[in-house]
C-alpha cells in the first residue's frame, strides 16, 4: 500500500519538521514546501493525491496555484501553520491527529484515510 502524497505550497518555514514527522507517521508523504507555481511546474511529473496551500501566500500566488491544481485535477485546500483558536473554522497544518484527519477528509471525503 503506498502512502498518500500531498504537495505543500508555502515558504521555507511553513512545514516544520515535527509536523512533517507526524504526517509521515500517519501514512502521508508531504512534498515541499514548494514556494511557487513556477517551481512546481518544473517538477510536476510526480504523482500526487492532493495539495495544501499556505493561506499566507500572496493573493496572486494563491489564485495561480488554485487554478493550476484544479486544471490538473488535484484536490487542494488552504491551511495555516500558525496556532489557531479552538473555534477556528479553517484548516491548520499541525501535528494533532484531528487536524490531519480534518484535512484528509476535506480533500478526499470520509474514506479510509483517517489516522489515529
């Protein structure tokens, strides 16, 4: 069984080592962070299941990435890596299983991708 592969779009500090390790333990390979559409297009041939985009990227980059991923039929969502309040309604790229599960469910539905 292969790992789920997700592209991570963001700056150098978007994906912290403990977060990457938690996702790896959950069976998800995170590829990146990739800072721009141009850099992704240079390595676009790899097979991926979805993408997470840093909500703090500039608006033009967010739109360009979202459009390119939609055109490539790659499900994506926006997430912050900053700590959030308990009632935050968006997505957080973090180590907690519930944040990992929320992102996987949003990207792929309620299949067998939940982690414990």
